[in-house]
């Protein structure tokens, strides 16, 4: 279920406009995920904020990271 817009920017590597939107699984939805567009995504999976930081080298877009910290109860950097 799509929610509010978290932020938007022109991505510094791809130069594409990126719109970041909060979303939650619909009730009774499967939490299984797959990377359908393998040209854009090498992998997709559920991770903790700490694991996301490790995977991205701590380079999560600031407004997205702030949102995740609020939603996940103030996770540490």
C-alpha cells in the first residue's frame, strides 16, 4: 500500500529522477520478494537498517534514512 512521498532527487549516478514513497505490504500479502527487473536490480530482500547501511556503505538517501529511523524506532547509524 503506497503512502506518502518521502523525498525526490535526481540520482547522482544515473541522473534519473527518483521519487521515494513509503509503502507497507497489504494485509495478508506475501512477504516474498523477487527482482523482476534484473536490468535495474541485482537482488531484493528484506534487511534491517544496519544491514542496509552495510550493503550501501552508509549511503542511503538522507530523507529515506530519516524515515526508516523514525519507523523502526530510532535505529543507530
